[in-house]
């Protein structure tokens, strides 16, 4: 039996927008800082994942729920 190894590609989603991995090999906080330069709410977002879909390691930024007032 021959086993082939697939390299996983990290991707992120924010509000339905697919964001590519800008810094392969960087930790999740470094990637968050990079993405938050374009989408400022990401700086306080929760990171869900990884979920695995084919050869992709998928992370999703979601807004943290809070109580106002």
C-alpha cells in the first residue's frame, strides 16, 4: 500500500470572505494581526477551527458576543 502525503493549506474566512495564508508557518496570532490591518474587527475576533476540508486547514474569524450596558 502506498500512502501519499498532502500538504495542508491554511485558509481563513471572515464574513464569507476567503482570506489566504499571508504568512505560511506563522502562528495564528501573527496571521490575525496581518488580516486585522485590512479588516479591523478581526483584531478582537474569536478564531474557530481548524476544520479540515480536502487539503485545506480552515479557520473562521467570528465576532465575540458581548453584553452592552
